[in-house]
């Protein structure tokens, strides 16, 4: 109990009167924007359209213990945009509400990190590439544009596959799939081995497999007897 009292006493009240609005499970999103031209005692935020100056002031104080002296706000309209999959149809996206606050204590942005791996930057780039590809596919489908596969840049998988095929053809590597065949092929392997000779063995195995395939196809296509 004594620790709670000490913590409350150590935290001084701001110079303004706090609001009494109680918010449970909020769904709003507040984004701090990096504006290089702002002085150190000002910060810029993108807030929901329903937010007021008092809401942002109380939000910063209650969550981050940041005291705000003054708040300026404006609503930024957005230009017309084309509807996806509907060429020629435009609409105006929802406006953005921007608030600039004057801080009691100055704030300085940290330097941009050079290593973004701790923030999963690679996953972010993959997501952006996927979204760009989806938008391009939607545009092509709406305008009836069929992209030719031969003119598309080759992926890394296709480059590795082409390099492997080149090594196999040149003899640098030997083919070996190291896959255990199903037990149903044991009889074919034994019959082919009995034929003797490497070339005869392969021909015999292929002939036996073709005969079995033909027999299976005949069994599937032959009419079933009436019950």
C-alpha cells in the first residue's frame, strides 16, 4: 500500500484538468508522424476523425505521462482514387485528421536504425511485394491484359532449377533422387533384373510398367457385370 501511495505522490498532476471519460477496449489507432521540420517541443499525430483535442491530451498523459500544453488540429482531404476492378469509377477516400501538440518537455527522434532485422523488415517487404503484385493482377484483369510468362523476370527458384539442369546435362552432377519406391514396384524390379544387362533391364522395366498400366486401364474401362 505504501508503494502505491509513493508512486502516486511521485507522479505530479499536469497543468490542465484531466477528463473523466472512461474508455474500455478502444479500437482507435493513433500514429505518431515523423516531421523533420517541427521543433523539438512539438509532435505530430494522425488520429481518428472522432478524436478531439482533449482526447489526445488525456491519452498522452494517462498512457505515456507526457504533458501537453497546446493542441492544433486540422482535417486533411484526400484526392480522388480509382475503385479496384472498376476502371473509370472514382471515389474520395476518407479524410485524415492530423493533430500537432506542444510538449512541456522537448522530444528528439532517435536515429533510423541501419539493421531492421529485429523488426521483421524482410517480412514487411515480402508483404508489400505481394500487395503490389495483387494490384497489378487486378489492373490487368480489369483491362483485359494478359501478361506473357516469357517476358516476366525469372524467379530465384527457376534460376536454381536452370542451374541444376545445366550441371546435370554437362555431367558435373549425377542424378539421384534417393526416393524409396513403393512396394508395388518390387515385382517389376525383380523381373527387370532377371532380364540381365543395364539396357535390357531398363527396357524390360519400362515394358512391364506399360503392360501393367494398360491392364489397369482396361479393368477401369470394362463394363461391370450387372448385380
